[in-house]
């Protein structure tokens, strides 16, 4: 994970009452501010989400993994959003029912091979039901440290 930026301020508890289109710019803002992505990154993620949704109905907590094309990325990065109440994302697999999402992993990946490696790592992470449940009760600093430790355990992505 040496070349994937994950900083403390890339972790946020997100406000209630927003749609995915309202949440994505909040998750993109620190990536934009730190120069990880282009200014229009959020708009491109929203557009991609409309065509290729990223909601995953995993138990016990729904997850979304919004991202966009590598050409909008300057440096590989991940931002994480935690929701106190679920927000409905369309299902990645095309199921008609939307997915109630409480954890969002926004990916900014400039290399396609990185995307597969990082998606594999996230899939492993979200299948750890205990860890995912703990994320919902942690403060932002704890979330950051826990995910950072998981990245270190995995090594190169």
C-alpha cells in the first residue's frame, strides 16, 4: 500500500439526510484539496455511479465503493465515509432493490492494476463482519488507525 495515500482527514463521519450525490462531494473534498484528484472528480464519480452503481449488500453492513476513471486521478488514494443511518445506493449486481449503505470506500486509483488489487483488499475487509460492525462505533481516528493497520497487514496492493 506504499503508493496509495490514506490520510487521517480522508476518514469522515458523514451527515444524515443526504443522497449518494450529496455524499460523494464530501468524500471527494479532501482528495481534491490534497491534489490527489482533479477538481471535477466528484462529478465524474457521480456520473459513473449513475451508470455503474457500486452498492454491495454484504451482511451485516451495506457498503458502496464509488470511483471513476483513472484519468481523473493524480495520485492513488482512498477516502472512507461512515454513516449513522443508511443511505440507499443502487446495487452493483443490478438487483432491483437499492442497498442500505453505512460504509463508503471512495477510490481514486490511477492504475487499472491497482484497482483490482484494492478492490480485492476491500472485498476481504468487508467480509469481516466484526470489523465492519466495529467501524460504526469508532471515532474517526480509530477508524483511520484500524484501516491503516489492515493496509499494512496486506502489504503491497
